[in-house]
C-alpha cells in the first residue's frame, strides 16, 4: 500500500521526455498535419508542373521517354501557323468572353441587388448553369446549334429574320461566336453571384447620401459602387480570365477545334498534339507557353488586391 | 414636338408624386422607382437573362421526352411543347447502354476524391491557421497559387506520371488526381472558416490538457460544420464537372465517368441520337441539381468565401 503511494508520488513530477516535448512542438505537429495535403500536392501537382516544363524541352512521345532537345519544340511551334491561330483564338475567346461576362455579370448582379419578389428563388435559378457539368450543358448547346434542326434557326426563320438555317458550328466566325456565347452563358452566373455578394456589403446610406447631393444613377454607380467593388472585381475577373483562357471542355464537346482549326484553343491543341497525336513534348511546349499568360493574370489580380489594402489604409499583412 | 418634350420633362415629377402613396411601406430609396419604370429597367432585362440562362435546360428536358419523329420535324408539330411524352430515350439509356455504370463511376470517384480532399484540407487548414508554424503564411500563399494552376496545363505531364505510378485506366487515376484541384480550394475555404472560430475556446481546451487532435475533433470541427458542408458540396460538384483528366487517364468504357462517356461512347452516327444524348445530359446533371436545391446557401457561401480571402 505504502509502496504504491510512494510510486505515485514519484510519478507526478516526471521529467518531460524528448517524445513529450516533440508532441508539444508546433512545428513538428504541423508537419504531421500538413502531410496528407502535401503528399497529394507534391506528387500530383508540383512534380507534374515541373515535369511539364521539362517535357517541353524533350522529344517525348507516348510510350517513349524523350531526350533533351533544347528549344526545338518551341522553334517548331514558332513557325507553326496552327499554333499561332490557336493563340489568336485563345486571346479572342478570353478577351471577348471575359469582357462580356464581366459586363453582363455586373449588370445582373445590380439587377439582383434590387428589391425583388422571390429573390432567393431567382438567385438560385441564376446559378444553375454554373452547377450543371459543363460538358452536359455543352452537349445541350451542340444540339441547340445543330445545323439542320436548331431551334434558334427555326425561331428566327419563323420571325422572318433569316431565310435559311444558320450554320452555327460549321462556319469559321459563326463557330467562334457560338463557342464564345456558350462560354459567356456558363460564366455569367459565377460573376453575377460573386459580385452580388460584394454589392450586398455596400451600405445603402452611401447611396442615400449621394442621392440627396443630387448624384445621377450613373454617378452613384461610378463613384460608390465601382470603387467599393474593385477588390472583388479584381479577384473574380482573375478567376474568370484564368478559367476562360485554359478552357477545354466546351470547345472539345462542341467543335473539337474545328472547322479548320478555327476554334482551337491552346488547351485543345495541346490535347490533340500530345494525347491524340502522341507528341508529348510538343503538347507540353504548348501548355508551357500558356504559363506566362497565366502569370500575367495572377499578377494583375495581386496588384488589384494590394490596391485595396492601400486604399483602406491597412497594412500589408 | 414641344408637347412631347414638356410631357417628358414633367414626367419624372408625375412619377414621383404618383409613387409617394406607396412611400410608407417601401424602404430606402425604392420610392423613387415606380412600377412602370421598374418593369422596363428591372423585370424585363431580368426575365430576358433568366430566359437565356434556363432555356437550354428546358430544351434538354423537352428533347429527352419527345418522340423521335417530333424531334426532327419542327414544322408539323410545335417544337416548344409535346403532347406525347415518351420515356423511350430514358429507358434506352438506362437499360441498353452502360449509363448506370458510368453514373456509379462518377459517384464513386467524386465521393472518394472529395472525402480524401476534405480530410487533407481540414488538417492543412487547421495547421496553417492555428498551429502557425514557421512559414505558415508562405504555405498559405503557395496553396492559393496551387488553386490557380489549371488542369489544362497539367494533364500532359500528369498522364505520364499516372502511367509511371501504374494508375493509368483505373478509377484511382481520378481519385488521386482530383484532390489536386480540390485540396487548394477547400483548404483556402476552411482557413477562412477556422479563422472565425474564437481562439479562446482552444486556449481553454489547451489549459484543460486537450491535445491538438482533441481540440480539432471536439471543438473546431463541430463549429465549422457549415464550412465543411460548403467545401464538400463544392468539391463534389467540381469532381462531377471534371472532364480533361477523365478523358485523358481513362480509356476503358467501363471506368468512364458520365461527362466523358457521353461525349465518347454515347455519340454515334445515329441521326436519332439526340433524345438519348439529352436524356443522358439531364440525368447526369440531376444529382448535382438536387444536391444544390438543398444547399443553395452553402453553395453560394462556398463560391464567395473562396474569393473573399
């Protein structure tokens, strides 16, 4: 009995062992907490990203690891008119679609910010195109843009606007505008709903004060809404530009880059060359060529965010 | 001419006095807008946009239940409605193709990848926000950058990586690669949620002798349930939506996911394919739409939460 009591007394002021100290060490603990995420991101994101750049300097094909050939892939692409066409298409697609997405999205957000009956339901409906998998809605557009049985052509014909069916996806410029339209359709809800969240944080008293001072609706928008919304616009548009620039699904389902490569984006061209054509090195070079554009978009967003902090007088933490 | 101008000039005032009767039950500055004005500036554009946004889905649903002869004959029957709905296309899709298997594949991949990602992101987000180890801020920034790396520039090297690891043409190729899209997003989202949980709660628990693991499981996670639901739904949707990895890494028909299978296996030369194609697209989007209908608020907060930070 006494022995046990003695033992217990001895046990209480136990020296923390190395293991105990390690358990309490937050850096050591953090390693364990970060491990699962780090394993995935390193094995399947960081490593392939580096590997992609490396592949672009090799002549790798499917089933054969390539040897280093320096800039040969890039030199070949430099003289490849299809590649330049895809760059042109990508820029056109990104610039036109993002601009319209921003304009329509902001307009829709402003509309939804008004007092409306059934607002919650309307907002939920607006977001549906964003929920439905892109490929599935792209198939619906494919059917809507059918050269023979398009309901759009039919309706316009009934309204006597056109005489013959529109060849939506078979004509070079028609195809471009059609895929851009589908992309806008898909992207507007995202822009609108996120901007709406930003709009809801703007205090109504600012508008009331401006109205009393005689501001027109345009002035209220230009000098109150827009400046207060700038930071969120910067982020939303970065995402929008980024995902439009690297779009693959819509194009692949609707046109596969055709007619005569008129809708090939850099992403679809790299898939065609690398996976279907088997030229991994060349495809990787096209992918790598997209990185500078993406970095540019990220930098723009970054400085957009910095500006907000500077405007609000906050420190850069 | 002058009359018209005068009427125009007088109009705003007339509108103003006309609407003052309603001024009492309106809020803010809404009394400035009369009903006709709202009709033109608000309801009309809103309904046009809503019509364009929703029409493809109506068309999708209508096509999937129209009989074949009405699908291709727009002039005899009104194309905007059908009085003889048929379930032939849906029946054909479910019982004569491998569609149920593709649905199951998509579900399996989405659930597994989402579960892996949420576990990994909860741990990572907690460590970044609350353990605040050396360099935690840098890791947070790196994770945001990882979010910005699009799948379209990764799929070529990833396909060789997947081949090296021996995962090519198995569901694991997708289950292990989708988390690279999901982890950055959900970590970023959960970081925001964890920051809102009062630090004092954790201090109390630490003083009471709880380990970090106990704090995470018993205190932080129960408080972060809305964030977890948001992250789960958004990840699930992203998985369901993913196309390029599934297209590149899977070649056997029995392992394909719905989006890939519809484009590669269901599209054939048949002129009457539209009915079953649209049925496939509709049934493929239903699970997400149903999920979305129940969790709209979580969905919106996931979308805006990931951007706010």
